[in-house]
């Protein structure tokens, strides 16, 4: 495996990791935008509820003032006041129920968004772990191939060259012995053979 191929593999792996970080950043931006929209919805609901509550207060005050000033028709006014009070109470309860329902919807929506984010992050993490594992397997296979190539080179090239060198040294020694330029003294002959062996 060449250095250029290895560098290409490392560059591709780096781009995959960078892409996964970009995907996570985009997901977090979507979550931020969704939370911001939820805050705007909650603010608009609060703005709608406050005028209704402000209207309910003066109506109750008006009913009480009417009861205090008009004593002659206490029963009639008291009936009207009860009706008005009941209507205001029903409206107030309806507004409170609407605010409660909206709050529950906002909470459910936020929970769903959090679950989706968690699921996206889990999927991204699992994908990244799988890719790192595949890269590790690729590197292990590459290392095994390099070691196999080295062993193959040693067995097919280096060992035969050693054997040929040994044969040539033996042949040379044999030729020197047969057609020698003169015999060496015994000490020198043994020393040369020991070096050969």
C-alpha cells in the first residue's frame, strides 16, 4: 500500500468525521430554532391571556359597585351580577384551560424534539463508531498484507539469493582448491573454512 493511498484513506476518514460534526451542528441549530418558536408561541398566548384577565377584573368591580349604589333593586341586580360573574368565571376557566392545554402541547413538543435530537445523536454516534471500526479493520488488513508481502519477499527473493551466494562461495572455494594458486598453510585453510561455515 503506497503512502498516497494511506493519506487518501486518512483524508476521507477525516472528512467523514467533519461531516458528522456538521450534521450534529445543523441538528442543534434546528433544535434552537424550534425552542425559539416555542418561546414565541408561549409569549403570544400570555399576551392574549393577560387582556382577558384584565377585562375580568373591571367587570367584577363594576358588578360590586352596582350592588352598593342600587339598593332598591338588589334582587334584580344580584341576579345579573351572578350571571355576569358566572360568565366571567366560565371565560376565565376556559382561558386557564386553553393556557394549560397550550402549556402541555409545548411540553409535549419539547419532549418530542428532545427525543428526536437524542435519537439523531445516537444514530450519528453509532454511525461514527461503525466507520471508525471499519477504518480500524482496513488498517489491520493493510498491516497484515504488508507483513505477508515482507515474508513473501524474504522467502522468494532473499533466501534464494543467500543460497546462491553460499553456492558461489563453495564453488569458488572448490575451484581454488582444484586449480589453486598454491596451497595455504593448515592454519590459514582452517580459518578460511571456519569463516565459510
